[in-house]
């Protein structure tokens, strides 16, 4: 049985928008502005360990296209192990418009997302990583399909910007399973989500 693991980077006030500063958000680029060399080095180690332990990726269309355009060429920045594993992992993208994905080993989930993701969890034995994919994450949480949330918190308050959970359908109780310091300024919180029966549609 697979486990859907949401893995995200966020500011202290929960903003996930435009971490690399390439989306035009006026306060974007926070990922590199507020971390030191040791932070970044250990963040890469954390991300590499995470992706090496995964069995599949699950992404929304926009995040899929973002990674697809960068991951094949990110070996020098993030590390060859990370890039190679990202490229070789089976990838599943939730989209009703994507017809010809250019990234290797990609399957488009374009029908009943709850049914297809539930079936994916039954097929995959191990972690199914979700990167980015803010709208998909909200839907996974709302439909009780997510099993774990890993959030790396960056030491900055932006005061504005899109947040991962700024419009949830209901309260969600999470159990803190682990807290780990990354470098000198980052903290990774790992939360488990209580299992529940998914609703009928996504």
C-alpha cells in the first residue's frame, strides 16, 4: 500500500508562492535570500534522501511542467543523484488538459482523480511524493487521501503571498511525528494525517 507524502517548502507565515523568484511575485525568491551555504547543503541532502526513498511522484499540471522543464538539467545545482532519481521515477500528473507529457515515465490521470489516486495507492508499495501542486494538495487533504506532510520552514515572514492552506474546506488535525533542524536556519516538521474514507469526488 502506498503512502502519499506531501513535501513542501514554506516561509514562517506559510507562504509557498514563487520560492525561486521566477513567477513575478514581488516578494518571490525567498528560497535563496534567507539561507546560508550550510542550510542549502543540508537541504539538498534532505531532498536527496527523500526522493531516493520514494517510489513515485504525484503532481498537479503546473508543478509537473515546472519540474519537467528543470529537473533534467538540475544535476549541477541540486546534485546528480537527485536529478537522476527524479528523471527515472514513475510520475503521475493530475490534469484534464495535458495530452503529451514530455518528461520520461509519465502517466496522466485525467478521469476520476479520487478513483485513480486511490488505485495508485493500492498499486505502489512505498512513498508517493507530492512536490508543489498547491491545488492538488488541498484536494488530497480535503478527500483524506494524503498520509503525511513534510514541511521545511524558512526563517522569513513575507506578510503576503499564496499559502498552502489558505482556503481549506474543513479543520484538519495532524499529529507531529518528527522535527528536524536542517543546517543553521531551516526546520523540517513531519506530520501524520489520520486515515479516513475519501469522499466521492475530487
